């Protein structure tokens, strides 16, 4: 499978692909992405609508943990995440006057922020070329046979080699949407998939059904 083929089909499927987390400020995207771990974007958007109506980054840094936790409860692991976002807010306020910096080292030092979250934030806020590997991207790429690994860093490195650098951020959003709505974990819509003839997963399941 060639990168040009993948890009062509993804452009046809998702020409306007973008992050589905709602945000209007840089810190809102950072916090929303932290909250999205083991949760859905839809649920996170419901929670952040309430959270950001009540707090800005400065008041969030001083907010009682129990108040934050009561708002973000629906996203799961809410106690730990409330501690994360309060500390993130505190550090942004004290070290960068509430601004999310274009600084990978600083961002990855924040609680709840790993490489994936950092890539999402830098890509969307600062247009830094990046591919964030989440569960959807990992599943799609392994099924297509582009990469065979569960190691997200290896997958990211392989995708950075496979796709042109100027396509990384766009392709990331497209792969997320493709995995979320078509190449789903359960009951993937293989019958509508443009990658059928190249897909390792489809060829295997096809053989199983025939035997």
C-alpha cells in the first residue's frame, strides 16, 4: 500500500477533517484532550461546556478539587483527572501566564500529558506537523498492515516515514475519524471501505468466513 493511495481515499472520505473536541482557547483544548483519555469526545464536550462556563484558566487553578470532580465526573477516572487539570492550570498560570506554550518539553512534563496529547495540542494550536497515535489510529494502521505493532511510539515513527511531513496533521485527523466511524473496533463497516483490496484485516476475516 502506498501513502498516495491512503491519502487519496482519506481525502475523499474526510475532506474537512478536524479535531472533534470543542474549544475556543488554547488551554481548553489541552484540558479537553487530557479529559478524553478513556472517554469519548462527545462526553468530553458535554463536560467542558459546563467546566469552561464556570472557570477560566486562572480561576481553575484555584478551584476546589471536589468542584472540578463533580463537573467532570461523567468522563471517568474523574478524581485523578481533576487533580491533573488543576495542576495543569496552576503551572500554566504561574509559568506562562495562562498561555499554552509551543514547548514540547514543558507540555510533556505536565500531569496527564503524554506524547499523544502533546501532539494534538501542538498540531492544532501551533500547526506543528505531528501524528498523534490514539486507539483509533493504532487499530486502523495495524489492520491496514502499514505497521504491525502495539507500541505507539513505533507506530508514530513509522507513520512519519510513511506519510509526507506536510500531510501529518491532516492525516492524523482523518485516521481518527476513519477509525471512529468506519474501521470500528466492533462491527467495522468493511463493505463500505475503500481499502478492502489492500486491507490485511479484511483479507483475514474474509478467509475465516469462507472456511
